[in-house]
C-alpha cells in the first residue's frame, strides 16, 4: 500500500522514486499533514495556551488568574455542560434522521441515488448567513411551522420554537446532516447486498437485520459522521447565537464576547482551550466505549 | 403461521418508522433550501418570506459586473482559497489517513486525535492566534495565509471520511495483489484507490464547502485586497437585508446541480459510490 | 485509468489558480500616497468605496483601499498584529475607541492638519482623531403592529414588551440603550443593575433576545416589532421596504460620534490625514447624508436629512451622551451579568 506514498508525496514537492516510496512508513504518510499542522496549527495553539496564562486583560503579568476565574465559577461549568449536551443532542437527532435516510439511499435506483446525494449536500450549498435567516422564517412566530400548526388548529397560540434549544437542535440537524451523511453514505454503499439477503432468507426480521448486520457494517461511517457532527455543532458559533438567541449561552459565544467586545484575550483563550479539551475528552470517552463494546462483540 | 405474522408486523413497523424518519430527514434537509431559493426570487427590496412577486432582478444585479464588483472579487478570492486549500487538504489528508489506518494502538489514536483537533478549536480563537503567530514571523495578511489557515481547518473532514472508507478495506485484498507480484503503486491504484474513492470525494467536497463558508479564520487573515465572500455577505445581510445574499446561495445550488450532472456524465461519481 | 484525466485537469487547474498568488502585484504610485482604511461592513463599506475613495483620489491624489471590519474586529485584528498595523486608519464607535486609546493603538492626531477643521464642532477633534458622523440611538418600532412607544420604560410594558427584541451589551447602541433604561429605574451610567432587575421580571414575555446581527432579520419576519437601534439602521431598513419607524424616547435620544483615527505605526500618516480630511469635506459629507448611507453629518456646511429627529447639529447638544471611559471598565462585568440573567 506504500505506493500511496508516491501519490501523496509528489504534491508535497518530493519526486518519490518507487524504491524510496516503499520505505515510507505509516508515520511517513502522515508526516506531510503533520508538518503542515506543525507549521500552521501547533504554533498558534501554543500561543493560545500561553495567552491563557496571562493574569490580566492587558497581558502584562503571568498567573493562573483566568484559569481560576473560569474553573471556580459554577456558571462556566454549566455553560460547558450545556455546550457538550447540545453537541450530543445534535448527534442523536442527526443520527435518528440520517440513518434512515442512508437506508433509503441504499435501496434507491442509481438515478434516485443521484437525487438523494444532491439533497444530502444541499445544506452545505446555502451559506450560513442566509441559512440562519431561513430558520427564522421556518421556526419564527409567524413562521412556516406556526402557520401550519395554527392553520390545522393544533394550537391556539404560536409555538415558541425560535430561540429555544429545541429549535436550535432542529436547525443544527439540518446544518450538520451532510457531515453525517457523506461519510455514512460512502460506507453504506459498500455493504454487500448479499449479506442482507442472506440475513432475510435466514428469517431475521428487518429490525434484526438492521441492528445485527447493517449497523455493525456501517459503524465506521456512522462513527466518523457522528464525530464530525459533534465537533462542529459544539463550535457552531453563528447558528448557536442567531438561532439560539441570548437566552441560551454556549461557550463559543462567550469566547467571542470576551475576545472581541471586552478585549480580554487571556479569558477568551482559557475558555477556548477549555472547549477544545472538554470536546476532545467526550470524543475520547465515546471512542473508548466503542472499542470496549467492539471487544465484547468479538470476544 | 404465527411466526409469519410476527415477521409481517415487524416489517410494517420497520417500514413505518424508517420511512417516516427518512421523509422527515428529507423535509428538514430541503425545507430551508427551498425557503432560500424562494426568497431569492422575490420582487421586494429586502429579503423576506413569503416573497413578494417573482423576479430574477436580484440575480441580474448579482451578476452585474459593475454594481456587484466587490462581491465578484470576494467570490474569486473565496473560490481560489477553497480550491487550493481543499485540494491540498485532500492530498495530505488522504495520505495521512492511509498512514493512520496502519497504525494501531495508543500512538495511532493519539496522532488521530491530534489531527482532528482543529475541528474542535473555536474558529475565532484559532483565527486570532494564527494572526498573532504569522505577524510574529513577519507575514502580513494575504491569500496565502488564508489558504494555510483553511488547510488546517478543513483537513479533518478529509481525514475522517477517508479513514472511514479505509476501515472497510480488507487488507487481505492488497496482500493478495502484492503476493501476486503487483507493485505497491499498482496495488494502490487498482485496489485501494477505487475502494476509497467515494470517501475521498466526500471528504474533498466537505473540505471545499467548509472553506467557502468559513468566517472566523478568513476574518483575521484577510487584508483589504483579500476580501472574502461570507464576510461580505454578513455585512450585506446585517445592514440592508440585501436579497443578493439569497441569490448567492441560489447560484451555488444551481452550480452544484450542474456540477453533479457533469460529474455524472464524465466520471460516474455515484456509480463509483455504489461500487 | 479513468482517474488520470480528472486528476491531471485538477492539477492544471490548481496551478492556474495558484499562479496569481505568487505573481508580484503591481504597485501603483499616487502622488498623494496610498493607504488602507477600515470601514464598517454593509452600507458604510459600499458608500465609502463609492463616494470617499474617488473623492480622495480626485481632490487629494490619495488612493484609499477599504477593509470592511466591525469596530471590535478592528481592535482585535490590530492587537493580534502588533508592530505591523494591518491598516492605516480606524473607524470606531466610542467603546472600542477607548479600548484603543488605553492600549496605545493610535498615532497622536493634530487637528490643525485638517483643512476642514473650521467647519467642525470643536469637541469633535481631539488628540486621538476626528469624528466623522454622529449616531443617534432610540427606539425602532413597527407602526403596523404596535403603537409608538413614548419612553425606554414602555419597552417593559404591554403591548411592547411581548414584541420586544432585546440585545445585550455587545454593541455600542445596545449598551447605551440599557444604560438609559437603567436610568429610568434609578440607575446610572455606571449602574445598570436596575435595568437587569426589571428585565428579569418580564423576561418570559420578551419576544426575542438576539444577537445584534440577527435583529434586522428577526424584525423583518415579525419575530419582534420593537427594538433599540440607531437612525441609520432604521432608515436603511425603511429604504428596503421594511415597516419600521424611529421614536425618540421622552428622556431624549442618545447621541455619540463615530470617529476616525490613524493607526499606531502607520507608514502612511500624511495620506491618512488627507483621507480623513476628505471624509470630513462638505461635498463628501453631503453625499454620505443621502440614502442609502444616511449618515448624520458633522460638517456644519451640510444640511441634515429631514428624516432625522433634529434640525441641526447644535440641537444634538440636548441629546444624552455618555462617558465611555467610565463605561468601558465595567462593560465586561455587565456582559457576564447579562449572560447569567438571560440564561436563567
């Protein structure tokens, strides 16, 4: 497989002779991206860490003041928890809707698959600027959903959807769905249909086939998608603040206020690192649980 | 007899639940886009829904070389940055995913977590820190810096999607090809690449769109000459509810639709996606 | 090898796209010099490019390039690129202006270098820069949905409170409006607690607590029908067919100035003076007064728009003003308080 190195290394500016390519290890393949990260990501990240250890807004002395201020305040912990929960809710909602969509895609004819793929990427094509406006239109007091609900007589008063967590999760479900679907569809499409036929002909119910055959085979794609959805909904500053509104406080908005309006970079840096660490920790825990579960299944 | 009935019931419940959820997914995916498209054809002077009348004048204004010059310039910059940064991210990310797929154990997982971390760092914090860092090195804001920043931010998308495709790959296939005397390059081209192509395509597309829609990194790394589209659109939306903002999205949807038709004709994207 | 063609085409395309990146850009030399100035995104950006840039080139031989950034973005960007100013001139509102003064972001300003100096109200020019436009903040409402509100405290009463779109201390207009609301209930410039306490009582009724960026969209779609904002926003939205009117609160509208400054370390100081002089000149100010810019001019030779709540600049001395040097140190705390109160 190290032939891949030839393809990967060439654009990085190295003419890779096959003999040399063969020597490239897994680490060698990861190196070009690693180097790009070292140059463009690690250094800024370290600066951010350094900034968080300034004691004062003007960044004149070192100290743990900002960390103390962040960690010793229950409100900040609540905001962290709310942010992580929002991410988890988005993951659950996108999976609940996205997985059946992927099944639909699997079973569709090539022509319909084309249409469904186009539908799946649609949210990415509408800029975040106007997408948030569309959600105001749909969820608003005089919005599409409320017109429908009032018109059908399902409620006497307009429902409050906009600027609630429910509304935010609904809109994030749309916005993040492509991140779930693209990895999932590319993996689902590879599942051998004969396995499903075999499962059915052995008398398994469709539910059993879903949980025992499709889900395990689609797991890598589903996991990748969930990770992307979780990471990007916890950091989706614009959607969170425009659709969520001021009653819902999440960490990215706090970071924005502190960095930009108050010009308190040390505190903003502290909050940014706290977000990075807590989101990564949740991902690691889920990945660990996944490995343990997989170990049980195989053992 | 009873068994058949139970199976029948479970088939019905399966169809109802899965079908219902899939339809809901379709509605949620398409609804907002339809709202945007409808709004972009309004005859009113500001973005509003339901639209008033039907008119393509906002598209005409958007395409007007004189009156939308700044938008065109910003769109050009944005496309250039997205193509180069997503292109680089696809190449480097695919290579890295190939490497990581062969690394087991704690070190591999740590490397994987590290390479995913830009996705988790708030863009605003990264943008500010990157500007501090590049200034320290003596660089001024420019398109090159935006590309460098975007490369880091969009690479995780490629890494994840290609990684997911690779985990399905049976190593025995490749071993078989090698043991039959095929060169590694040949093995990669004929076996690995076709199998992970859908993953690469999906990752490249996600990376491209993430770059096109990026606000925070662009905000800090752009200069007066490297105006970027989403930032310009924010200004238009916030101060005047400019309908051209919706027309930009309408144009993108149309472009993607045409691109999909073209790709279908020439490379059979979905055919490969199905395998 | 079906992939060979697209890959080669892709590489060629990438190379073609990368070419302009590495090619040196031609430098244009103007006799009056050139500079990069900031402007606010949206209307300011459009009008400064259309009106100020050609005027500066024509009358002073100065080439101006604009970078559209909100005031807080300018401060952050300047601070992050310490030692290498990313632009030569700022345009700021009072809060960010104080931050910039405190952190040494301006070159000292000499008003005598402006030919327009005699035409400007004296308090507008100081050692840090010059005011280029006035902003008048009051209440905006939808006349088709709610009656005209009379004062800040009306915002917390029916029928307005259940149609109110609230914003926090994130913007200048939000901050001054909340201060004025606090004053009605016994607060002051340095004490906004009464406003927060009153808001808390009616919080469940308030139609929307939004980010400033979302307010025009929320207002347009009927999510809220009352909000506080400046006259410029009201006129811009009205020009676009939105049902919106400006109301002056009975305790008076709030006025403050948008100011121009020269960035510390700028290598184009002389060009920057000429640019600022251009913005303040009567023809440019007059052009900026007209729609869609709708700026409130500061040059005494320029008549005010009939849509404004005053007939002349002198009348503005009767408007409410604030001391941002006192407000700024407290603002961080207020923002946190607002977050906590709103998040329940």
